[in-house]
C-alpha cells in the first residue's frame, strides 16, 4: 500500500546542512498497522510528513497504492491527499468552531455536497463516540475527546491510509489506551492502512503488526513486532524493549547468586507463557528456580513474557533443565553475566 524507497531529506540553514532522512526504505502492506519508533531527532516526524508531501523529500520516492506521490502535479496531489488522512499530536482544531464544524469545514472546502457532509459528520462522530458533543467547542473537551474529533475529521474524507504523528504522546495512559483501541477498531472495521510514528514502545506493543526503528535519520531495524520484541538486534531497539522489561541487578547481587548457579533471562512466546514450566523443571531436575523479576504482557494479540530466573544447582543439571525449557518453546539464550561495579540488565 505504501512503498518508500531510498527517501532522503536534507534541511539547509545558516549553520549548515542536516540530513534528517538518509535513504529510508520501507513497505507498509494494505490493511496493516505499521509503527515507526525512535527517540527525539531520529527523523520519524520528517518521514511521515514526506509520505503526504507536507515535507518535500530531497531524493527518493513514495508510492501509495501504486501512485507515485512525489511526481504528481499540485492539482493531482490535492486529490491524492483526500485519500490520506492525518492526525497530529496537537489536534489542530479550530477553537472558534464546534465539534460538528471542525469535521464539516474541510469537507466543504473540498466540495463535498451538503447532504453528504451532514451524513459523514454524524456518522464519524458516532464512530469515535462523540455524537453527543457535536455542538461543543474544543475548549469544553478533554485531550482525548479533542483527538477523537481529529480522528473523525481525518476519517470524514474516507481515506485509504491514515497517518498518525505522535497522536497519543500528549495524553495520559488511560486515554492513550482508549485512542489505541479506537485506531484498532478503525483498522479492523474499515480496513484502513495505518502508518504511525511514536516514541512510546507501549503504542507499538499494543496495536502494531510490524515496526521499524529509526536512529539518526536511518532505519536500523524492522520486522514483525513480536520478532523485534523477542530478538532485538540493534542497541536502540534493545533499549526500547528493555524499557518495558526493566530488569536490573547490581553486580554484587549477580556475583553472589552465580556462586550457587546461573542467572538466565527466559522469553515466553505465545502458548509457552501459559504453561507452569518452572514448576515442572523443579520436579524433573535437581534444580531450584527462583524468579528474580519478570512480567507477561501482550504484543498486539499474542502473549509474551520475560523472566529473570536464578537456577540453583550443579552446572550439568542446569544445562539439562535449560535444554528441556528450549524444547518447550522457551528462549533461554540471554545469560546475565557478572561485571564489576556495573548495573546490568
């Protein structure tokens, strides 16, 4: 649906040139939710603004449903943008217009017939749960409600693609979850392809089918969200994943525990997270597992857990236990090793 090939963007100022994007390539499939995550300055906002040409790329191409966006005339670009909805972190609502008018005015400006405008506004306000707020003004709404108005406005053009520019970063956690649930509903019920950018791993974890990680204007890693969670390769990706699974032990504790066994980081994927495997290990082998830290969470619709476990016992028996765990579909490849006077995770 969205094909980005070797996209580059260079900004020039009095201080010199800044390469915000460096030959970025990615593909977003029709009907999926694709997330781009990165820290501030990674280039993700520039990337999403280049998709609908709010920023003109310096080089490279953007295709949406087979149409080369970067080669369109101004007139054809305006038409193409009607099929590309966009929601922003700052909502971008007209303060002096009602909720109804905020959704209706862009439709009027694009020449949609009056009877269709009323139909669409009422329909999409109902979908986002604000049918009873259509006569309210933005100042009377909460942040989450303002974002719902912005989503209704984006949907009113009945787009094929929805771009989300940090749409939840200004919201509290509960409101963020409600907006993410709404985006999931929109994706599932209307089949709209969603490309979103964020600096929050929770957003990626909650709704994204695939993810790309950006740093310094480049994509450093990408893949299916569960694959990236379970086997992050780049240090930046590992940092994002560890922000959810924050295992930290002091060197002294590690040194003490390793005198009687091994400290192993276990990864539980899918059904393996539901089995009492550590209890089985304790009965089956001469090993005593002690959970030091961990949690089980959801990566979109799939359970995924990480545990930090101290296995007390002889080396040979521990290895037999780990071999058993691997046969049960549990990854045991992250052995935490001791480093003097350092915190490790």
